[in-house]
């Protein structure tokens, strides 16, 4: 019987592992199919994590020390895929790929979310080299330079507004003539002089060289093509919440979720199921930042320790 099973090895999961093991729990296992680290390992540079300011260090370098620190304090790592989590009596049963099961007193789910890709030619080639899905993470790299934003929802326009305070010009490309964003968000964007709305258009191709993105080709709905020199492309076409482990055999969620499939938690990262916690990008209103996910992981871990102490 595990004291705690942690599902997902990004910043939230690793921090939860550090706090639970260092806090005295002897039997904690982190389940992650690959090496822990999460989405941040794909970043070529980290500038907004407090205390980490080394320009020659990548996201992979950044997370490498997290793994070593967690494993030093006794966190175990199982490179196995978790299929589902179920509450059985007072404990949890974690079903792994292949049918193997593991019992745990508590579970912290940190499986995160995955930004959707637009499927544009050149998007994958230049991802992390000018193509991004996070303005807060990467906007500063384009200070006083022009960038393009793809999307028409609240997130796209909110991120465009954020970028407009950093970049020289922000070109928002949307395939329809009307935006899905809330009217106040759209009004605020329209009032910003350096935000330019390009409607009834899609991005046909991302162009670049060894240094990264150099521009985009924009295709209007009537078929006409325009080339725009640009230094960065920010894609905001939605997120896939990685919540499948929280579904039962009937496909129903075992805890309360919102309409977008995010886990509803309180300020202590507690879900509607006693002993089950969620941290990081899988939870409601997640800022989708490494420092925030790490904070979530520490909170969930401290609650797990208190919960187990109360059971004894």
C-alpha cells in the first residue's frame, strides 16, 4: 500500500513528490511514462522562474535538477502508464497499462493539459524556436518586435493584449469575421493601437531558418495570400485536459469537473473525493505557469500528509 500515488511528472508532480517524501512519507511513487519534467522541457530558455536566470540553460536542464532532488529524498519513479483511478473503500486502486493494480491511501493527479496544435506547415519544425503556446512564458523574447497570434477566443485575445505591452505590433489572425471572445475582452483589444485584427484568414505556413521563425504566410478565405515578416507565432486554439485517468469504466468522471473537463478543487487542491487531490494545469483556473504548478504540488502534498496523519 502506497502512502501516496502521484500521477504525472511535471513541475506539480515532482514538487508533490519532494514535499511528501521530505515531509516523512516513506512510500511515495510517481507514475510517469517518460522521464519526469513536463511541457517545460521543450522550452529553449527559461527567464521567469524566480532564482533561475541562466541564458544557456534549456527547459530540460532546468527540470533535470528537480528530478535529482526528488529522487534523493526517496521518491520512487515507475515508468508506467496509469489507465484509471478508483476509490475502493477507504483507499484507492490505480490500474496500470496491462491490468496491473496498485493500492494507495492517497492520490495526487498532476497530468496537466496539452495545448492543441493548429496543424500548420512548419508549426512542429519551429515549435520552441519561434512558435509558442504561452505568451507569459515567451513573450519577452520578442520585446519591441512584431508577432502573430492565431486564434479567436478569450485566451487568444487576452494573450494578444498581454503581448501588446511587450511587442511592437501584434497581428491576430482569425478564420471567421467574428470573435468568440467575451465583448469586454474584444473591446479592450480593439482599443489597443498596436493590435491588428486580421479576420476571415488562416495561417498557411510558418517560415524560418536555423535561427527560428522569420515570418508567416496568411491566406484569406478568398484564396489570396499575404506574406508577413514576423519573429514569433503564438498559437491559441484550445487545450486538451489530460483527465482520462479520472474516468471510470463507464466513462464517467469519479470527481467533480467543470464543463471543460478541468478538475474542481478548493484552495487546498482537494477534489470532491476524500483523499484525492489535483494539482497543476489539470485543475480549474490554472495559470499554466511552472511556478504556479509547483505551488499547487506543494499544497497538495502538505494536505496529503495531514490527511494520512488524521487516518492513523
